[in-house]
């Protein structure tokens, strides 16, 4: 700090009278920001603090409803508390000042009383929020989802960020995305029941589809068309995409992360197609991709990842039939498609290690054969990081040896991860 | 200056400095890249060209006092460096807001007037964290808020500042309901003391519930609407009330203490109605003040009561038989 500033700090801010209320001096807007970090009940309770705070809650532009505040837990237990919670929220929404728009609306509540929850959501949507986050979990894991997103088309015009969890979404939703949400930038779908087959939005830059249940008998693949998309994350588990997912026209994609739980639910040829659609990424994370999907053998238009600088592979190349050598060759040929790659991260690749299984292999010596296969030169690749959990020395050593022979340019870093 | 003199000048002196003037008149200079991190200052420099010399220092808004300013500049100085990782920034932020509440408020105010939104969010979040989980008294204590609400005002139910007549009506009805609940509570307290053990067998009870009529029985209802209507004809003070049966924590059902009108009824048909039940089928729901939220409740309570009965079939919970049936 400049000496003058230091001097000012020391001598400055003379001790004011202790009874000075700095908090209430803040303008309404700031107090609203403070209240927006408080859950709804607490925010309303600020009305008893002082006269200044009395009606602040009425015009607060951010409402965060959380049933945990009322300790509503489990269907079986506390009916009273749900009623209390319900009363409170209904009152809150009714008494709010109508003229104040809602910037952020967030709700976490079990679908205890679907009609009521639906009414709250409708009510809030009518205020044209910019950020909407709805999470309506079910009490039982296999209870069917039934709450739908209400379609008040014109009210979504200001919406920038939408996060939905445990809702049923159908074609109306897809249409809404396409035409009704003209400002939507961030979309996150978690644990939803998706009965639609396309996500199309010109404004979307961030898309997350996490563990959503896809209609089983869908005839078409799920198509994602988002020309402005910069970040894509797909977590495919507990559902089947028989015809895969494809991304179209996502040339501005910067980062993508695709996680698949089981290969069987997503056929290899569609994995490959999906991968080809991601050609413009700078950073890519793949989990559980089949080797066949990553091979260039047919060379039918498998694209070059021109911009890719960071690649992270987890649980790939795990075919038991192939030996390590051919797996490394496959890896190498895949890497050839990424001429600008700078860093590669491998986790649980090449060999399958079950932490619960005690590998009782006692080896006295490990024989590392000289590999005469093709070496791959990735000019820009500087580092390969291998993440490992357990020291199955022989497997790890073999892998390192293989990597060093096949991809001789980069340095290799071993990092142990602790679970 | 001669060349040799130039060579002696330290590199730092060649940095551009911006001059800032606080409301109290004190002027200080700060590196340009640091100052540019603040949108408001940035705009002043770019649009108005001020700040390049001591005489043309940028006038900062009133709410920015020197102490806050130096904190803000520290913040800017740290964050404007592009190479920092997210972890580093987060950890800096956490330490940054560990100051006393008074300075935190001033800092928030200053950041707001300089339109430095990330800092406003950071400080507001810190303030919210201080407020969260504390009682009003504690909060007033920490922030020195004046306790200027009357006792009545504190206890008043949430008021409708728009004075919507529908809401006023709702308020009245809620008040009425509250009063009724209190009365029932009193009655229940009296009743609990002398409540007899219910000796009737399950079958008997089911019989009479199913519409054998008779005294002291519940009334089967044809529809839930009827139930709501009954609330308004509160001629029948309920004797048996729904009591939380959660004593064993086993089957879970805790029907709320509700009005007579919402007392759960077994969903069975009964030809036997009390005569003061009107024909309910065309009632206006809104008038009851019992919005469909009540309907939900009724549904739930109804289904739950049947569950209760099912469990108690083994008779082991005979003494816990408090079923929410209205008695005449």
C-alpha cells in the first residue's frame, strides 16, 4: 500500500459511537441482496428487526423457498410441519407487493401436495423471473414423477437461468425453449422425465442434462441444437438412449463433459456420433466411452479436434480381451486426432481395478517388454497425468512403461487420489 | 532529464497512476490496472478522462470513505491479476470479509456505489451469514438496530400492505380459525383428562362409521365440500379431536388440529347426515377461506385415517385410539 493510505487507515475511522446502525443505512437494493441469501422464512422474519425492515420482505426480488426450514422431512412424519410450511408460503406469495418483479425464484419442496406446489410455481412464474430453480424431489426413489412445468409462455421471456429437478417435461417444454425463452442462457435438467427429443435454443450457452430419464420407446435420437453453446455436460445413467444423442451446430462449444454409466445403454456407434459433434471443444472429459467409439478405423469422417487442449479420460479402454499394448495403440491413434493437445489425464483407464478385490498377485519381478509398436508423436502434448487410487504396482508400472514407449514426448505425472 | 537520471528511475514509477479523491477531500493515487477493475472508475477514466493528475482526480461518491476505499483497492489489486486459480480467489475472499460488521456494512455501501458487483455479492453474502440463524434480539445487538417496533406490531400477522379486500377477508378467516383452534385446544385439554378408554371393537366402530348413525358417531360424508361447510356451522363443538398419535413414531400420521369442518371423514357413503348440513354441492369455496390447500389436507388426512385403522387391527393400540371423527 502507498504510505499515505496506510496512514489513513491507522488514524482514520475514528471510533464512532457504538450505537451507530450502519446496516440500515444501506439502500433497499443492498438489503434485498442480503436477504436474497437468506431462505424465505428467515427473510420474512427480518420484518421484526426494526421499522426500517418492516416491509422490506414485501418487495424483495428474490425468494428462496426451502422446506428444510420448516423441517418437513419424510412423508410419514410431520404433517403439521408441512401445513405450516404451506401456510407460510401461500401467505408470502399472496402478500408480496404485486408491482415488484421477481428476479430469482427458487423452491425446494417434496411433492407433498402437488396442487399447492404447482400453484406456487405458477404464481412465481407470472412475475417473469430471471432465475428459476425448481427442485421437487419425491419421497420414494421409484415414485413416478408427475409434476409438470406450467406453461405460461410469455412469462418466460426474461428467464436467463433455469434449473429443473424431478419434473416431467414434454414437447411443450421443448417448444418453450425454442421460442418462448428468448433470453435463456443457462439450462440445467436434473432427474427429469424428458418426453421430448430436441433441445433447440439460439441463446443457450450452458447446458447440463444430468441423470434424466429418457422415454424408452423414443424413435428419434435426442438432438441438441444450440449454436451459442459453450459448455455441455451430459450425465447418462439409469436410462437408455437407444438412438443416442447428437449435437448439431455447436461450433462454439468450449468445454464438454460426457459421463456414461454403462455402455450398453448408449450404443457405440452413437457414442461416436456424439463425439464427432464435439469437434470444436477445447476441453473434453469422457467417462466410460467405448473404445470402438473412439477409433478412427473406418475413417469415415471422424473429425479432427482442432482446438482440443485438455483431454480427460476416465474408465475408457477397458476391454478385457485386448492387452495393454493394443489399448495403448488405440489411445495413440485417438490422440492423433487432436494435434493441439497439451494435457491428457487418465483415470482408471487401461486396466480395471476393483478396490474391494484384493489382488493377490505376488510378483517377484515384473517383465517390461520392449514395445516395437508405433510411437505416437503429439507435438504439443506436454503432460500426461495418471490418476490412480490403489498401488497395484505391476499394473501401474506396466502402464507407465507402455505410455513412455508409445507416447515418448510428454512428461508423465502420477497422482494418487484418495476417496 | 538526462539519460543517466532516467536510468536511475525505478520501473514502478513508469506505471500509470490514477488519482482518486474521496468525499472528505483526501486524495490518493493507485495503479491504473487496479483502478480499472472498478466499473465506475473505469467509466470515469474512459469517458471523462479524469484521474490522470492530482488536480483532476476522480471524485468518488459520498459513500466511499477512505477505509473502505483501501479495502476495495486491495480487493481489486488481488483479483485483477489474471493468473490466479479459483481456489486462491475463494480463499482470499473468505479472509477478506472477516472484518467487523460495521466496516463490512460500510464496505458494502462503498462497493455498491462503485458498482463493483462481485464485491457487493461477497459482502452481502457475508452479512447474510451473520444474520442467518440468529434471533432478532441478537441481530439487533450485533448491528445496533433500533428496537422501534411496538410489541403489537411485532406480533401482528403479516399485513397486507396493498389492502386487497380478498386478502383482508382471508386474514379475518384465518383469525377466526385461529380462535377456533384455541378453543378446541382448551376443550381437548379438558377432555383428555376424562377421556374413557375406548372399549369398542373394531367392527363396531366400523359399523357405526359406515352409517349406522346413532349417537356420538362420526358422520360419513359424501364429499369433502360438506366438511368445509361444517366449519361455518360450528354448532357442534367437537369432542374428540384429532390428536397427534405420533407417540411411537411408528405409523406416522399426524392429522393437524383442524377445524370441525375439516375433520377427517372416512370416505364412505352415509345416508345419515345431520340436519344442519346444507346441501353443499354448490358452495363457493372461496368464501370459506378454505382454499384448496385445505382440500389437499383433507385428502391426506382421510387416507391417513384409514391407514391408522388398518394398523390398529391387532388391537394393540387400542388405548391410542384417537380417531378424528366428529361427534355430535
